[in-house]
C-alpha cells in the first residue's frame, strides 16, 4: 500500500513539473513574439490603440492613479505591472 501511494505521488509530481515546464516555455515564446511585434510597430511608427484612453488620462492627471490603472486593466486585460507602467508612461 505504501509503495502505491509513493508511486502515485511521484507520478503527480512529475506531471506537475512537466506542465510547469511547458507553461514556462510558452511564456518565453509569447514574450519573444510580443517583442518582435513591438519592434515592427516601432519601425512602422504605429501606436497601440488603448480603449478609453481619454478617461484613463483624465484619472491619471487628476492624481487618481489607482483608478486609472484599474480602468486600464479592465479596458485592455493587462496585468497589474503592465498597466501601471502604461499609465505612468501616459501621464
């Protein structure tokens, strides 16, 4: 019985490690593709459209950084760090 539990535990640990490796690899690929797209956009002098940009700018200029970041995240689906960097760059 103890060997079966040990075996199942090992299988689960190896499965989780495999999934983690695949996710890390996918994250690196996505980051590389995003860097390439950013480079192409800079080369073509294109700017990313931010929905509700005027509202976000107004909040940021009024000193309501938290609300501006929250609105940016809702509008774009960005993460917290990315949203903060974007709002800081806008204002």
